[in-house]
C-alpha cells in the first residue's frame, strides 16, 4: 500500500507535467509555423495569384484570410473565427477553443492589415501523445512495483528465515534440546545473534552433560564406599561381642571417605580446578588403606609396590584417587586372586599398574567406551578413569590381557610435556 501511494505521489505530478510539456510543444510548433507562413505571404496577396503557404504538418490547419475574414488559401474555417478577427485588428492571438489550439497573426502592409494567417491543431493530438506516455509510465510503475515487491519478499525471506531459525533454536533450548544450532545467514547482525545463541546452547549442553556424568559417576563411585560402610555396620550387628566403639570409629572413617569421594567427584565433574604436584606413592598408600579390608573380606590379598623416588605428577585433587578406585574396584568385582598396585618411573612419566590374577578378558580397548561392559557392569567406571587420565595429559591402557589382566595409568611427570592421547 505504501509503495502504491509513493508511486501515485510521484506519477500524478509527472503526468500533469507531461501534458503541459506536450501542450507547450504544440503551441510552439503552431507559433513557428504561423509566423513562417506570415513571412512568406505577400502583403498585397489580394492583388496577386502567386501567394503560397508552407505545407502544414499532418492534422494541422494552416489558412490565409483576407481583410474581410474570408479564407482565400489553405485549410481552416471558411470564414474568420474569433482568433482571426482579433488578428485582423492587428493583434497576434493564441487560444484553446472548441477542442483546437489556435494561433493567428496579422499580415500587414504600410501599417495597414491586409489579412491574417491562422494555424491550428486539434487538442486531441496532445492528449494522444500524453496518454501514450502515461501508459508507458503506468507500465514502468507496474514493473517497478512488481520488482519492488519481489525484492521486498526476497529480502523479507532472507531476514525472516534466519529469525525463524533462531526462534526455533531458542524454543528447542527452552524444551531442553541443547543440541539445537542455528546456521549462518550472511546477515552480520543475525549471524552474531545466532552465534551467541549457539554458544549459549553449547555451554548449556556441556553443563547438562557434565551434570549427567556427575550423577552417573557419583552413583558408580559411591557404591563401593557405601558397601564398605554397610559391611562395617552389618559385621557389628552379627557379632554380639563386637567392640561398638571400634565399629563406630570404622563407620566414621568410611563416612569420611564417602564425603571425600563426593567432594572429589564434584570438583572433577564440574571442571575448572587447577592441578597441583601430587606424590603418587602417597596415593598408592592411601588406596592400600582404603581397599585392603574390602579385598580381605573376599579373601583376596592386596600388594602395593612402588619404585623409590617417583617424580611428582600434576593433577587436580582427587583425580588419581578416583582412577585408582575405578581400577581396584574393577579388579575386585570382575577379577580373581591377588590384586597388585605397582608404581614405576618410565621416561619422564609415572606408570601405575593395577593387576589381578584373572585372565581371558573378552574384549580389548573398546572396554573403555562409555556404557559398555563385558560382564554385566555399568560400563561407567573405566570410561571415567580414561577421561580423567586424558584430561591430565596421560593415558589409561589395557596393557595386558594374558596371562593376567593389567591396566596401566601413565601420567606425565610434573614439568614434562603431556603425552599424546
């Protein structure tokens, strides 16, 4: 509607100007022709037979009138009209009457008017020329409006589609579908908005994934401390001669381990914590104290060995404890016989082996895939341990399947470059 109004405001004055231009042109042509004819006429034309008029244009009347107002040569009314009568009085005249544009000039001799020359064309000729231009203008206006509408729709589609894409992505985020992303549209402002939304979606997705992993890892890693606490309490219940004070002390120790495990999982799960130099030997000793009783309850010994002078490794607090817990629990639940922890130094790194006397593991490296278990486990622990090792620049390997199952954690010594994963 606005484009049509703009075109109308432009075309109406232009159409009027076109008509006035053609009218002025027609009047100028008539004036030139009538003056030219008057110059060619002999003032004593009534006494000679050699008077001639220029050939007029098509549809133009050009006539010579004598002093009495009678047409003696050319075309036009047979007797003088108002314009000719005024010309016979010595006045040049121009008028638009009865659908004609008329010019009349006197023919003089010795200061006396001997006749008049009249030139005229129908005003319909001006209207015809004007209408043709108007039609052309209307066609141009129609084409312009159609082109404008097409361009407007194209621009609108180009703008609306990415806006709808952003709206859909925002709605998906609101519905919890954090994988939603927008695609670049080539419009800087919308692309910046889409990039900001994509960045927010990625952060939300990462946050939710970390929280989900935290929940899954917590359920896995808390199971063993809870089992140990339950064993202490059940042992006291079944033994009437049990030392309650000693039992409570053990229960409190187990509860402290449980609390520590929760804190460690929260720090590791949410990320952002900085690493610090860690003595791997001290953590091997802590694992010995934590797991010896649980393994002994199943008549399985635990042996801890460590090279002297192991270098420090840079880890987030709790990371090594969680990796050892996963590997020892895996040996407890799925292995057999004695469990051996061995710390050793290897070419700028510290390697920790966790080995049991089981053999014939059915699968290889795919055992570390999240959610994959070879014998009914949750498939969470080994995936967590490998991720923790890689997050600290190390590796977790299934280093032996025969004759016994052995997992090895390799961590770069403090100050050494990270291992290729």
